[in-house]
């Protein structure tokens, strides 16, 4: 695996997650930080788009070698940002979209 191949898959994953759910990720940081990559993979496996899940599987294989069974990865639970409690009414629904 070369870094360019991993970056290509991470970029494709970025495009799919952005188009089908509004999730913005950092494709370069995925290839440079294992903890960030694992978190993005967790989010991707919980995504409803099959193509996102397929790309996540391929990226995980490229970055970490062995692929975990998909049942071992917990789906992403929706989290409310801490700032939303202090945000004015009507603003909090946009905070999660921007992250």
C-alpha cells in the first residue's frame, strides 16, 4: 500500500460521505493519524450508504491490514455537541452539520 493509494480511497470516502449525509472529513489526516482513521471508519460503517461502507472496508484493509468483522464495530451514536446547550434556539440544529 502506498500513501497515494490510501489517499485516493480516503478522498473517495470523503466525497461519498459529504454527498450522502453532509459529513465532512479530512482525507489527508486519515492517512496520517490512526486514531482519526479508526473514528472515521466507525462513522463510515454506521453510514446507510453501501458504497461508503465498501470504501471504508477497503480503506481499513489498506491502512491496518486485517479487517475487523463489521459486527465488532459499534455504530455511531448521535451525539449532541456541548455547545448546543448554550446555543440560541434554532441554531443548535446547524452545529452538528458543520462538524
